């Protein structure tokens, strides 16, 4: 419903990452709850990464990497991609 949860996520602190992030929320696991998707922002030092967290801030264990050493970061977004009849 868009209400603040008070959950704080330190998505890339374990990597010493100090640049900005891109954040989105939506259901990516096919269950009724939404996940929080976080991508690294522009960085001359780090490879772009995307990590997925449950709504309570627990890391799901899912990390996606962008193959190239792109300094533009990883911009994230979530949308429903299904055909309903």
C-alpha cells in the first residue's frame, strides 16, 4: 500500500560500496508479497550488481551481475509481465 515499513536495508555495505543505488519494489517471486530490488549506482570502481530482498529486509540470496565493467551502474524497475485472458 506504499506505507513506510521502517525497514533499513544496507544492500552493498559488505562490499565497501559507497556510491548511490537504484531501488524498486514489486513481486518477483510469484507470491503475494513484494520484494525490494536494489541496483548499484554509477561507480568507477565496482561492477554493476543487483540484489533482491524480502519486504522485511532479509536478503533472499539472489545477486545478479552485469557482465561488463559498466560505470553507469544498474538501474532497476519491476513490472507485471503476464498475459491475462
